[in-house]
């Protein structure tokens, strides 16, 4: 198959979505091991939700570059510890670790942690109900939506459960991250087989 500009061949000979880069980088490892991989693990879900919220206001490259800072600030995305954070903790987080302009989002994460702990059904079970299949894998980055009807419905349900800063765009990024939708491009070695309903 001829290579397209939206795919790159890595040093290991594997074709990848071009946004991941061709080298042995943190972003390539994230593409290979995390993005689009189904998970029910609470810290992974909380991290994906948090990064999706920030991605809606920043570029993905900026958010990913701060991933370690997010992990440190949010106690490794331990839901109970984030739920216990005080306003002073959040103010310090904003000042020391993250961009000041993101403070409104920062203030929502303790609420999101509370919702993860108390909402029923839980986030993992709820996400499964919005799993999306495609007739064919997307062929280019231009084929990827920023939202879908499923993401809109999922966002509405999350808001009903008390989550904050969960619009359709951030929820779609969350869905991509946790593999509820497979947006690895056609030809990427991570693109899953097309499932038939």
C-alpha cells in the first residue's frame, strides 16, 4: 500500500498515524501503547478525561508535553486524592505546575473526581455504552471528527452525573484516548479490524 502523508514509517518498520512521529519518542510510545486502547482502570480513565478537558482549550502537543506535570499535580490521577484537594491545593497546582489560564478547568477536576467516585453507572460502564464502530477506518486526519452524536449524548449524560467541562469535543477526545472509538488511521499498525454489528 502506498504511504500517505498522514502515516509515517517508524524506525521499527511499522506504519503509524503521522501525529505520533516516526522515532522512539514518548509520543510514539503513547500512540502505540495507550491511545485507542480499551481500559477500565480508574486512574487511566481519569487521566484521559482530564487530558481531554485540557485538549479542548490547548493543542494536543502542549497538553502531551505537560503530561508528567499533570500526573504530579493530580497525584498520579488517584481519584480519591484529587477529590480531597482543597481550593488552596488547586491554586498551588495552577501556580506551580500548569498554565495559569487553565485555572477554571483545574477547579473542575476535583468535582469530576467526586463524580467518578459516586456516579452510577460508573465511568467505565457508561463509556462502554457509547462504544462506536465504523464501516471503515478513517483514511486521513481530515476524516476525523471533533465530535459525534455519541459524544454529544455521552457529554450530556456526564453533565447529568455532575461532571464539569465535559463538552462533546473533550468527551470525543476522551473516547479516542480510551479506545471507545478507534481513530487509528487506515494503514496504521494499531488500527483495529473493522467490526460488524
